[in-house]
C-alpha cells in the first residue's frame, strides 16, 4: 500500500531504480506526476522488482503506487497470451501427499513441476507436501501489473492452507511467504498457522544434523527473487545456512538491497531488455569469480540456468546446496 502522507517527493526511489538512468530532478518530476494521478514513463518502464520500496527513506512504498497505476492504465502492455498462460495455473490439480501425522506442511504452490527433480531430498521426508491451484498464492499478478487480483485471491489461498490443519506451513516458493506475511497483513487477513520460510526450515533441519554435515567450500553469488523485497528479515537464515556449510558469499554489486530481478518478468513484454538484465546478473557473478549461483525461486533458476552454465557458473537451487552437505 502506498502511503501518500509519508511521501515528501524526494525522488530517491526513482533515482535509485537500477533499470532506468534518472537523475534526481527527473526522479522528483516523475514522482510528482505519479502522486498527482498521472502516468509518467516510469510506470511502463518499471520491471516490477519492488526494490524502490526498500530504498524509500520514509517507507512510503512507491512501487505499490506504480503497480496500482500499471493496473489502471495497462502501461506494462502484458500480452494476452502471457495473461492466459498465468490463468492456466488455476487448472493445476490440487495434490496432497500426506506425511507423518502432526508434521508441518510443505507448500509447493504451482512450482512443483518446475523443480520436480529437486524435491527428492531427505530434508523433506515425513512432511505433508501440497501443490496445485488450491495452494497457488497468485503473487505473480504483481509482476503482471494486476495487484488487485492477488489481493482478491488471498483469502481463498489462506483458507485452503488453513484447512490442512497444520501448525506450520513451510513456503517452498518465496512468493507464498510474501503472501502469508507482508501481504496478508496489509490486506487485513488473519493467518491461522505459522508461515515458515524455506530458508528457516532448511537451517533448522541442518542445525539438527550439525555434527554430521559435510562442508561445501564453494564461492557463490545468490540470486534473490523480487518477492524477497517484501520479506528481507528471513534472509538472515540464508547467511546462517552458508556459514554452517562453509559457503563463501563474496560481496558484489547486485546483491542484498541492490539485488536485481532475474529478468523473467520482462520476457513476455521485452525480450531484449530481459537479456540485458540477465547479463548484468551473470556478469556480476563472474566479476567476483563465483563458482556457483544459488537460487531460491524456480523461475529465476529456469531463467538463468543456461546462462550460468555457458559461463561455467554452476546453477544450484538452495535445497540442492543443502543436500550436498548431508
Ligand atoms: S516514495 Fe519515498 S523515496 Fe520516493 S519520493 Fe516519496 S518519500 Fe521519496
Ligand atoms: S519497482 Fe523496481 S523497476 Fe520499478 S521503479 Fe521500483 S526499483 Fe525501478
């Protein structure tokens, strides 16, 4: 939600935006136009990464206003085919694979088919695993410039997960954690179970096995998904996982608060621009001589996997990294 009363039109949000080269004057002018109800060019140029929410010094949430205007004006120009492809995810059958009674639920949302080969992991033994349309968080609508549709689907999603009766729901998909924490709170929805981020779950499980873990002494670049801009607090568990496994994470330009989108949200509307953003990510990892790029989001993983391999960077999903230590 954009808090207009907090916005002093300082322009720092759009001056920061890594996908345009605005000086402070232009940033201030476009923010002024946006807040006055207009549609400045940034509304269409925005890649929907939500990073400007993080850099705003008054927490006014400028991206939320941009996203609202994108919906009002259709400024992103998302092709109908891309919208239809997203809507097809509602057809995925709901699957509930029962685990040990009393254990937590692991929600795969709609990403199960994208990472099926990565799910064979002893750390998931005995969990109830669910996936499909009933457990689809729909946060992707934000990237499609339709945030009101994510809000509309939120209660159905939370109710379906609550009906499973578990005390804890582990979010495999970062978008789900965003929905169950930051967005649910913003929408005024109660979540009657504890959402647990996959980082926290993996850390807890690794910590239980601490004495038997193998070290994974590699140098990695971490690709943070855009949804993580809403839930920065949980990233502490990633640092703890890396520390536990002996993984080195060298400082680089595009990480932590400066993390870039993987480019996937641009694929449907501007492939050339998507290619540029992908290259920025890979080149940055190369610059620090990363052996591997670690992924949390299946979309980021599928989108950058080949480019990583082309540059001799090993693409590793976070669950696979943890499996290497077992
Ligand atoms: S949203 Fe925040 S950073 Fe952007 S102009 Fe307003 S106060 Fe400044
Ligand atoms: S959401 Fe990302 S791409 Fe859009 S204006 Fe903010 S920083 Fe730029």
